[in-house]
């Protein structure tokens, strides 16, 4: 019997500061902070979430390589990429690449790249094909 994966419920980012990370993602990408359990925080958007683990306070000590800045995430938006670029500039976020065409999971993307406070690479994209 094969397993068929249908989607992604959540992912986890290890960060230096939960508060700084939440402030950035709320301000720059419009996500919502969710303090969902004792000492647990997530960022919610659409039907997904990013659970946050602070590097100096590991939730699960068995995690082998939890390191701030090791993530590379792509978010899809319907906001035109030109508006995304303008918003990033307004927020003082340096664009490191793009806009440019990339290959996504379900088709072509028009993407722009930047870093979050932990130097995770963030890609924001429009579906274009």
C-alpha cells in the first residue's frame, strides 16, 4: 500500500526570536500570530501555519539540526508581483533576486526573493502558468 500525500499542514522554523519573527511576518506578509499552547507560537495564513521554535529553547531536544536561517520558503499570492515589490520597498525589505520566472509545484511562477530576520530565504510568487 502506497502513501498519497495530499498537502502540507504546517512546517517548523527555528528562529532566534519568536517576537522578532512574528513582527516581521505579520508586518511584511500579513500573517497572523497564533499563541496556541503553553510556550508555542505559530504564524497562520490561509489554511496553513508555520510553527516557530526558538533556538535557545528547543521544544523537542531530539531535533538534530535545528538552526536559525536554514529555511527556504515559497509563498504564493494573488497580489501582483509589482505590488509585492512596492510593499517590500516600503517596508525596507531588501529584494535579493527577481522578479523572475521560476518553476513551481503546479506551473510557472513569477517570483521575488528576500530574507527574513533569521536569513531564511523567502520567495513570494504569482502563478503565471
